[in-house]
């Protein structure tokens, strides 16, 4: 009984992490697709100069970061729903993956 409950919990957490990542990507995409008052994120950043905003080239790394997060979320779901695989990855990373969203 305890194993079935834990497996169900791991599956829920893996799906929750995947859904959370999809929401994060959607909100980030909408921030650039639907500008507020005609200003997107880049325009607002350029409008208020400060020393903390990095160069535009710096943001190109985000495509690699999102690609890695998507692969990890899919891997978690695959581990949670496949048979005969160890669940150590889900156990050790489930809370951290949720916090990243």
C-alpha cells in the first residue's frame, strides 16, 4: 500500500513539474508577444538604463536553459510512468524542479 501511494505521489510531482514548466514558458512567451501599452520587455529594459541589465547577447543562453528544463521534465515524467526504473532522480530532484518554476 505504501509503495503504491509513493508511486502515485512521484507521478503527481513529475506531472506537476511538467505543467509548471509549461506555465512558465507560456507566461514568458506572452510577456513578449502581448506588449503592455505597446511596450515589450526589451523596450522597457532599454527605457530605464541601469547597471544591472546585461547585454542582449547574454539572454541567448535562455534557449539552452529552457531546452534543458524541458528535457529534464520529460525525463521525470518518463521515469515516473515507466516500469522497472529506479525513482532516485525523482525523489532527489522533485522539489528543486518545482521550485525552478
